[in-house]
């Protein structure tokens, strides 16, 4: 899907240069714009630069979708790109943004024509039939804006005369705008997918764990009330973090704090059988990473180290500074797993234990954010435990942690 969008984008960009380059070049020359101290080459090269630069300025708002605010920000750039007297963007019901003169008496006519165009889904060039002698808007090109669900609206370019060049240019620019809108739909789909994956991880915080945690807390109410109170606060903070609504990313410090709370609750249940070693370099604590991408690894270590075994469980968690990356490992001495079974779990094949759902979820989310080079490395074998190594870039564009919000007071 992504490759297809890239091809569409490249084709649309080339079409914009071919169809609108001459018009944009005239616009550029007519206003005599120059960038001081920068040699942009021949007139054709300058026109190409202007076209691509203007398109790059129009793209970001369009990636938010066909909204009134996005249309308002993009309309001026698109009008500049085409060099027309006026331009408007519409959805299927109303004009979202108008740049240039004539809005007071052309908007209603524009929407009537847009509704006719929605049926044909093809560009149309028509005379505006405007009777005002001082109005320069005599011809209009209506070009459809499309998305996955069909025609979303229209780009309407107004000129003072009929022009085949304007028809071609407006049509190609509308196709380019449509690609941006499809990319915005893809972004929203990706966001919904990530939200669904996080919900799946939250669903793994099973009623079984919650029941066992509360039962362990209850066992200390009479014998050690202070410890029961501390564990209850740990449980409250753990669930607050796990079910928070503050974005897709968190910091390593916050994720490790939640893991410590989880391990405290597990320790209350399993007692001295659980031994935890935590080694963290302070300089990697602020690193941003996908929300709940480490906690499932620790939960998996507890399950295969304690619930599936009767021996002492040792879990070692390390976070080290490795130049541009932070390297995090979660290692246990539990029952381990057949590597072939692990491959089946990561591949999402049917017939595997539901307890492995968290591993492919974490693997997919990390690869989705950082690329395949950053997928978790898992080493295991039957009877020898498991070691999971995750590399997280210290900085990646678009990856920023969201505040977890204030921690509620502990009370008296």
C-alpha cells in the first residue's frame, strides 16, 4: 500500500510540473520574485523550484484531511501554484475555503456545480455566467478530490478566460491534493491500528492478574497493614499508567516505573521465589519509546519463570547507552521456549498459546515505528530461559513522549 502511494505521489508531482510549470513560471516572472544570493538557474529551473516549493508548503495542512482549517491553510498555496484569479476547496456539502475575489456571489453557484460534478466524477470547465462587469471570474475548472471512499469534494480554479492549460493544471493539482488526502487517511488508519494494538495489550492485563494482586494485598491487611497500603498504592499507580490516555509514546523512565510496580505486585504473591536485578544508565531514562512496549516482555518473563515453574525465578532488566541508541534487555531463567514455536508466535500463526500475544504485538509496533532494523531480538531454548534485546533510537522524528499526567496524592 505504501509503495503504491509513493508511486502515485511521484506521478502526481511530475504531472504538476508538466501541467502547471508553465503557468507557475508566468506567475513567477510576472511578480519578479527572487531569492537574494541564490542562483536558481534557468527560467525553467526557477519555475520548477517554485512549483515544488509551493507544493511542499501546501502538503502539511492537507495531511490533516479535508477539513475547514486544512483547506483554509492550503487554498492560498494552491492558488499560487496555479496562478489563478481565485480558488476554492469544497467537501460534498459546502465551500471550505476561498482564496481570491468573488466569494460573495460565486460560492452558491460553485456548490451547485460541484453537486453536478459529483455524479460524473470528472473535471469540468464551464463559463461562470457572472454578470458583474468588474468581476474577473469568467471561467471555472471543477476538479474532483478523491479518497478511498470516492469523491470527497472539489478543487475549483477560476480564471478570466477559457484555458486548456488551466484545465490540465487544475486537474493534475487536484490529483496531487487527492494523494495527500489519501495519505492522511492512511495516517489515521495507522493511528487507529496502533490504538487497537495498545488496547490489545491492555486487555492482556488479565482479570487473573488483578485478582491475584488484590488477593495478595488482602493477605497483608491484618498481618502487615503498612505493606498492604504500599501495595495498594502500587496497584493503583500501575493500573493508572496502563490505562492512561496520553498518546502512543512514553519515556523509558515511566515504562520502567510501571514495570517496578508490576514486579512489586508479583513479588507480594510469589515472595522470595522472585529475584529481580535492575541496571539502568541514567542518561537513557528520558528516551521516548512506544507505550507498553517493554511491560509485556517482563510479564512474559514472570509467567515463564514463576507461573510455569516451581524454582526460583531471576529476572534481569538492563538499559544501556549505546551511542545513538538505548539498548534494553529483559532476561529470565524460566522454562524457555522452543525457537520454532517462538517463530510461529511472532508470525501470528494459529494454534499457538494465547499467552504469546504480547510478543508479536511488541515486535510489530517497534518495527512499525523504527523500521525492521530495530525489531526485538529474542534468544531462547527449552529449559534455558529467554533473553529479549530491544534497541531504541535516542531520537526519531515524530516520536515524542506524552506527559503521564499528575500522580494522585497518596493520602494520609
